[in-house]
DNA sequence: ATCCGGACCA
DNA sequence: TGGTCCGGAT
């Protein structure tokens, strides 16, 4: 029986964050050069490691297509360009759907896109097939610098293994819980997610987690 | 060979 | 609830 921690453990989320920051330092996310490139990366990184995504991004750049109008004009080339990111057919469709939306609604202009409220943009993004909550929130946080906490598989795994949250809470519930228990800081949200991803990849593996070597190893709930 | 990861669909 | 989409790391 897991018990979700809420009010009584408000400092817990921050303690974890501080431990990770101390261990790993700032993660310098997101590595994309422009908001558009960050959107592309956010879509491509679904179910994939960043290394494979970066490969695809370089391909797009080498083709001179890291631009919404150009990429849309050559959308038939997208599957081949992004193949290494995996799920390339679905992701190509998603990319194309985003491009259509971005061009038709905002003239492919970041400033126009970024003018809208966070909730409105989130709703619009979620209506695009292939963009779910994590991808939408990644775009909001990292491309548009909105104060939104991104939930992913690593977040669920790390926090639930530490008995801080229940693993199966719905995305939005989990997001609200975390945001309520953290300072309302965009920079902390940015850094925290990046630190959780790093921790998940390196230590909090799905099978055989490396708790002894993990910076959070001493903060484990009593077994 | 098996593992890993978001979103959608039936 | 379980299947499907995918390539690259291990």
C-alpha cells in the first residue's frame, strides 16, 4: 500500500531537487537553438533517448530544413530525415500536423504563438494528433518558457520509488501535486525535470536500479 | 535477444 | 486493458 504524500511532506520535493542539483549541477536544458527546434525535439523525443533524436535533428539541419515553412514544403522528406528517432511514421505525421497548425494559425511566427496564454496554447497543442500532455508541456516549458512542470516516466518512477507519489496518478493530478509542493519557479521546473531525466537514465533504471550509487540513495524510504 | 520510452486506438 | 508504432543501446 503506497500512501501519497501531500501536505505533510511539502519540503520533500525540494529536498530531492536540491540533492540532485548538488550532485549533477545545472543541466542546461533545452539544448535546442530556437523555439521551433525545441518543438521538433519535443515531438521526436517521445519514447526515445535524446541521442537518437539529436541525430535526426542534425539530419534536418543538414538538409537545411530546420524552419517551419521549409520543413512543411518538404514534408515528404520528413520520415527519412527522422528515421533514427524511431516511430518515424507517426512522428512525421505529428510534425506535419504541428506545422500545419503553426503556419495556418500563427504564420509560423514564434512571437504570435507565444502571445497566447499558457492554458490556451496547451489546449491547442493537445488537439494535435500525436501531441500528448508530456510533449505539450515540454513545448510550453522549454520552447515558450512557461511555468509548467513536465511529467514523464522517470518522474513517476523516481518519485514513486521514494514513496512520494503514487505511480499511477493521472498526469494532471500528478502535475498539480508537484507544482503545489514546489516554489512557483520556472527555473526550478526546468532544472528539476532535466535532473529527473538524468537520474532516471543513469540510476533509477526500470530494472535493477543503482540505488547505492544514486545521489538519492540515502533518501530512500525505509524498506 | 531484450529493453526502453508517449500517444492513440479498439 | 492491451496492442501498435520504432530504432538504438545493452
